[in-house]
C-alpha cells in the first residue's frame, strides 16, 4: 500500500511541474481588440474584463470576464479568443426596444396591462425579461378569471439594432365557477354556505358581475367569510381545512371545493365586566353589552360590545381605555364565558391625519367626517366610525386606513412633558364617479307606466355639494324638480339647500280631480347626536284643484281653484338601522310637523310619527319587520283643503287600493281624505331557496289601519274609525334591470265602502 502512495505522489508532482512550465510559456497579452460593438463604448466593455495588456491569458480570468459581460444583459453573445499576442473580444449586442404594443386584448385594456410590463422603450431587450413580463401579464388575466389566456411575444427587427415588441394575446373565455361544493358541513346546507361567500356559481343572470369567475384572492377572502359565518352562529372551533380549485379538462371552468371542520356549537356562559381603572364605574358600560348568557355564541357581538363600550367610556372622559374580552371555554357544557377586562391603555394621541388618493375631492370634505382631530386622544372605535362615515358619502370606491408611530420623535427637551406616544393616521381613498345621468322606466299599480330622467352630481366641484335635476312622466303623474344642497353650510355641520318643484297628479279615478303643486322650499339639516338628526324647512307653494269632473262630489267642487300655502316644518330622525336601503337589524324613528299660516290662504298643523324595527329571527336570513305610523291634521281657524288631508292605501297599506279607505262621498264615492290615521304592519321576509345573490325573497305580512274625519258635515259622508285588517304574502326580486315585487293580499276586516285589491305589482329599472 505504501508503495502505491509513493507512486501517486510522484505523478502529482510531475503534473504540477508541467503545468507551471506551460504557464510560463503562455505569451502575455499585447493588445485587446473589441469587435461587434455598435452602441456600447469600448471603455465600457473593457471595464468588465479582468485582463489587461501585459497580463498572461489566464483561462480562469478569461472565464470570469465572460461571466461579467453576460451579467450586464447588454449582449446576446460574447466570445473571447487569443489570436497571436492579441486578445479578441467579440460581442453581439442585445437590441434596444423601440416600442411596446398589445394586440388582441379586448377584455383588459392597455392601461391595465402597461404597468405590469417592466420593459420600456429605449431599454435593452432580453428574452429573460420578456418571459418575466409574459408571466406578469398572465397573472393579470388570471385575476380577471381568464385562465385559458395565452400570450406570445413577437419581435419586429428595425434598423440600428432596434426592435418593436408586440405581445399577441389570445384572451380566451372567462373561466367560471361551474360548481361550489362543501365537504363536512352538517349544520348548514350548501345553499346557505354559498350565500355566505362572495364567489358564486356561473349563471346567466350574473352577466353584470364577475363574482362567478375564479379568483384565488377572492377564494382566500371566502375562507374568512365562512369563518365569520360560523363564528357568528356559535361554532367557535370552526376551520376551513382546505379550499381546492380544479380546472375542468376543457379549461373553461373550475370546480371549487371547501373542506370544513365545524366543531361543536357553543352558547354564551357567564358575562362579566371587570375594570382595572378604579375611577371607572362598570355600571355605565353594562348597557353596551350585546352578549347575553344562554344565547348562541356570536363573535361579531363580542366585537360590537367592545366598540360600544369604548364609545361609552369615551363619553365619560376615559379616552385611554383598552377593553379586551377574555373568553373561557367549557368544552363539556359547550359554553363560552366572557369577561370584558377594562384597563388603562397607552396614552396615544393623534399627531397628523394624512389623506391620499383624493384627486378631485378636497381634503376638508373628508376631514369633516372624522370623529377625531389632530391632537385628540387616539380611539380605535372613533377611527372605525370615521371610516364608516367617509364610506357613506358615496364618493369613494375604496377607503383604507393605516396608522404608524409619528415621525420625527419628540426632541429631548420635550420628552416626558408631552404625550407619551403619537400616531399618524394615513387614509388612502380611491375616488369614483359622482355624476349621474339616469334614465329609468317602470310600471306600478299606482302610477302605471313611469319614465324618468335625472341629472345629478353628488360632489360638485369636489366640495361635497349636491345638485339634482329630475323629470318624471307617468300615466297619472308628472314631476319636475331642481334641488341643491350644501352639506356643511358656513363651515358647520348644517346641510342647507333649496328645492324648486312642479308636480301634477291625476286623482280622477279616486277623487274626480287633478292636483297641481308648484313652489319652492328652503331647508337646513342639523345633526343633534351620532344617530339623531333634525331638519327644518320653509315652503311656499301654490296648490290647484283642477279638471274637476262634472259628477264629482260637491265637497270637491266647492274647493276647485288654487290656494297658496306658506308653511314651516321640522323633522327629527333617530336612525340605528344597519343599512338604510335594505335593513336587517336595528330601528328608526321619525317625527314630522308642518305649520301653515305664515301668510297664504291655509292654516293648519300637520303631525306624523312613524317607526320601523328590524330583527333577524332564528336564522340571519329570516328578518322580522314591524312598522307603524300615525298622523293628525289640526285646523287653525280655516277649513283645510282636500289636498292637505291624509290618504291611506296602495303603497302604505297593502291589500287596500290607493285612497281606498277613509271618508267617502255617499253619492259619488269620491275619496275625501281624513284628519286622523294610523297604519301598523308586521312582516317576516325569508329566502325562497334560490341563491342569495339572485335577490329573490318571499314574505308574509299583515296590515292594520284606519283613516277618518274629513272635518266636513257628517251628512252624506261615509266614514268609520274602525280598524281595517289585511294579510297576504309577497315575492320580491332585485333583478339586474330593477326591483320587481308582487304582493297578494286579502281583506280580513274592512268596511263596505272601502276599496280593496288582491294583487299589487311594481316594476322599475335604472340604467
């Protein structure tokens, strides 16, 4: 063994000696020649070489020089060779891009694709960069639900080593969601869970939305939506173990499968409030508790309770509170005990409020909706309320808020003197178009065919000013109105404005006359509290009773002609609904009073009170609604006109025709209106088994009400204050072309002279 080791060592020594002799025999480089360069200077290429004249042509240094030149991305090809005593560097330069274009893109515009391309004109062309840009463009199409899209880059050679780069795009069809399936769901059906997520199955009626196309980001959001859905219904241990999207063989659709782990259902256990601030009495916060022992556990109610408690503590001067719910799980009893621990939070103040993204809207329009100002104590609940108010303006598609520690820090001489910490609130908004030109048409039982056109601007000059001009023509009604509103008059929270109007209504079918109203109003609205607002209005109008039929009631004929009404009015609104248009929880109260007699020919006091209460029942999709309204018209020394009285029926009393109840002429059966009325209703609305996003809901309802006393001699008048009662069911559909509603009702208790109706249909669209 030792003998062979000696032989191997000798061979290595001989090899090293030969290599050293060969290196000594390589002649040094006398010159370096650069060939093939057109735009790139010789000195630039030499700077990347690790060889200089006089150096030997070391293969390792030649290889390193090649790598340096290729790494610049300036060359398509590089070679280094030695010709005699000269080192020759031959390069083939990459071309320069002259222009970048897109062809074949129709669904996605150039303005969306261009920011995704890193290459630019006058930038060096490389195939690696092109392929990276192709992948980015494909991601854009994937986000738009087009997974079958293909992109092929084409290069057009131009003189002077320039090229045009053209991305030829075959967008392909949108990749829809053919089927959404759930695995492991026992508590809720597939239809219920499909209604809880944003992604929808592809259907013909979803041509106005992209929710039925596959988007990985949306699927990730859907997992969070499912978690919130289950957590709000007692399933605190719920998890989405997987969400798998499988592409169909034809590449046109996806099968989306969510695998769920529901866990056990919990109820609220003991609820308590513990304060670690000695001066804070927890009794003032208990009224904000929404979580009640024995009810189904709801994580959303826990969050709402924390926010409401924070607001309440702030009202009593405790701006720096940190409320944390401590939840104790009892797996055997399946209860979740909640203790709201109140401690003094860090003393944080708002340093600056920065707003970005508002190109058109003035900063002041946004700042006036904030519930806190620079220098105020930082309050998370007030920040969230500010976001809600700014979104409610309707000026922005998106509102995002981030907060960070204020910079620069306080100087040393002020540290320990001022606030312990400061934060900046950074708000970013994305504006939307606020001008609207709306054409509409529709049909209703009351007005029959309706067509309207309106021109409106909700953010005039970026100052939040509101201007609207509307024209309406219907078979039985014609309106024209112009309105203007300044939401913050004189820099205060007063919404001031005016209205000009001209209206004509054909009431010959119910009361044998036509009613015309022309005039103007001056108004001002003032918020009194967070959910309480008031409105004041002065109106001067001319009211005419015209085209009275020859066989009309004598009480109508006596009032033919016109009169001038000069009135002041005020209203109070207390609104705690979760949604103004389609509420599912909360309540609203309204009070309106109008006093006529400041000049003019009529004197009266007209008062109405109304309210609604909405509450989800055993299922969040089953909503109970209770409503009521009542009114009183007081004569102030003069008989009131028939145009000033109340009329009940139609839209405000289902099962009764328009002006279908109340005082009536015994001979002509003309409706004369009344001075007193009330209407109450109860309704339960529910899904009918169709997908929730389709907007089809059913309802059952009952109405009760009465209208009486026209303030006229009793002789010859049919009148009764007895309650009328109806019941029925309805079906509504929020279709892509407008709201369609069918109501079927039957009278349970009416008077012989009343006018009931079994069916009411309404249809409308705006586009």
